[in-house]
């Protein structure tokens, strides 16, 4: 079970590892919310002031004089007020002057307005409902909408509105059961990471020779090649606490939250050393500064990156904290992040070759009941370019098909069907083609086959099908290489 606190060794002080990061006073979410509210109230105040400034309050007697001089263009008469527009222009704005006045009891007012050509309309009763809506309901409604939007952005299940929340997933020592035995097809990566494990177990071994333990190891490779699995296996092999967080989880609505999370992460890691910090999808915060639509150093992502650079420079390698990170886009990372002293090592976790694919298939089928006709080497030959996640999916699809067809064991036909499903999608049995369309598709696929047979360097044709599959494929010709090729 994950512990909620641990001792720092200083006066047996207990530190809650699930507490939210400590922000500076002006970075706290309450202050940001207060700034939004004050800005909105100030905007409403200015708007009302501008509305009132447009109407000049004049005495009722002056209003009657303007009527007699035919200087009133239009008027709106209520029980309490008379508002309208004069034909005279404001000398500053050169726009017709607007006026407001409090009427006295005058039964001849309508006749005077008509005689002097004033367009007027009478509104009976007070417009208190409209005033109440625009002056009270609408402003406070906007405030509540803003509050709800911010609560939705910040809040999450089990967390309060003003709680930033800690996205760091902490696995205590011995909590991770994954080891290198659960990782297949990445022998070079395991060998390099094995040295990191030795440093974590015995930090003094390298210090005695005058060296230092690597601060950071960057796992680079296409999606699905097992970078996250390797990081968990390192923690499982070393038997040390494992701090896991995704790069995108650092970024938050409020500026400064990401940097605070980075500080909190490294503070907790130092107190739990030796340990491993794993940042998945590093490119979410490690993108080169100055790239993208925001061309400044003050946006949230760049503040988070700057704090990460500072923390990786600031901690002592002898403490025993190793930062592992994974990305499939190393070309967009900031150069300062990749320099020696931060991520000292870059380990490429590439797509598996034939032998590695066979080893991965054996790993994912070790708990399956396989028929005697299953040859995993043949399955590996028929899946060039597949990564570990794809091979795991094929093994699972084969097992699902075996259950669907009520087989006692997973057969080679199940693996063949699973490969076809992953490559081209499921069969479209409901898509019925007429005989002319079938002939045209058959001739088309025959052309692919003849060309493949005629070209000396062409790959052998493994299967030809005119059964519709996937989104738009009405047929396909499957060519599979007989051996691994590394030049295209």
C-alpha cells in the first residue's frame, strides 16, 4: 500500500507526499480568481459609467424650452424619467446630445410634443425587471459561469476547487513487480539501464573511482516500443521508490503551477533517495523554447521547462536520484535539456528485429495454451515493422478469435487472422459486391501479384485477398520479406 507520509530524518518530521505544491503568494489560484473577479467588476463599473455619461441630466424647465424651440428630436416618457435626443450636437463629439430629466405632472406634455414635431413614445410602469436583470442577474451570472469554468478546469474527482492537486504517482520501494524478465527484445537498452541499476544499488562504487552517477537517462524510440515498461522495470530491478508523472500533467491553467510541481517533485525525490523519477512524454514540456505560437519566455510551459533545467542542475548526483524520461520526438526537445549534466545518456529503444519479435511473442504467449501447429518464428517473420504493443495486440486478438470459435487452444489460423485484422482491419462480410466489381478487384490484385513476381528484388507474395476489409480496402496483396532489411 502506498504511504501517505514519510520521515525526513530531521526531528522525525512527517511530510505528506500527497500535499499540493507550495506556490508563491501571487501565484496562488485564489489570487488569480480574485484578479478575474476584480477585472470583471471594474469592467461592469466602467460600462455603467459610460452609459450614464452619454445622457446629460437637465432640469425639466430646460427640457420644455428645448421642446418649444423644436430642439428635441425624440423622447421616451415614463412615470419617473424622460430620456431622449436633442437636435443640438455635442461640441466635443459632434454627435447629437442625449438628455435625461425628471418630469413634473403635466397633462399637456403630449400635446406640446406633438405640436413641436417631437417623436415620442410612452412606457407605462417602471422597468424594474429589466434593470434588475441587467444590473444584478447578468453580472453575477457571468461571475458564477466564470467560477464554474475555472472549477471545471482545476477541479478533479475528490479534490477541492482551490486545491491544485498532486499528479505525481509515487510507488514505494518494492511496490513495482516488473523486472527485466518482463521486457523482451531490447537487450541493448537493458544492458545500458543495468548500469544505472547498479549505481542506484551501490552509489559508492562509481564515486570511489572519481566518477559520478548519470543524472538523467532519455529513452528515445517510436510509440509502443516499451519505453515506459523499461522505466518501470528499472525501478523493479533496483527496488527503489518510483515517481511517475506525464509531461502534460505539469501544465495547468494557472501560471506557475507547473514550475511548483517540478520543485515539489524533486524535493520529494531527494527525501526518498535513492529513487527514480520517470517523466513520460517529455516533449510536452521539453519543446525548444521560442518555438510555436508563443514567442516569449513567460508562458506556463516554458516556466516549467526552466524550472526542470534548474532542478536537474541543482541536485547532487551522489544523492542517488536518477531522472528517466521518454519521448518519441527527440528532434523538438530543447538543446539545454539534452546537454551533458542533465540527460547524460540517450538510449534508443528501436523497433524490434526478427529475433526480438519472436522473443516478444514468446513473452506475451507464455500464459496462453498454444496448439502444436503454432510457430512463433513464422508469426515474427510475418510481422515486420511491428512494435511490442502491436505484437501484444496480435497475441490478444488471436486468443479472442480462439474463444470466439470455441477452440481448445490458440491455433496458427488464429494468429494469421489476427495479423490480417491488425494490418488491414476486420472483414466486411456485410459489404456485398456484384460480380463485375469482384472481377475488377480480382484483376487489380492480380496485377499487384504479377508485378511482385516479375520484379527481381520484389518481396514474396504471402497472400492475395478480394474480401473487403477495413475502411476502404476491397482487397489486398500481402508481401512479406524473407529477412530483415535496414535500408529502404
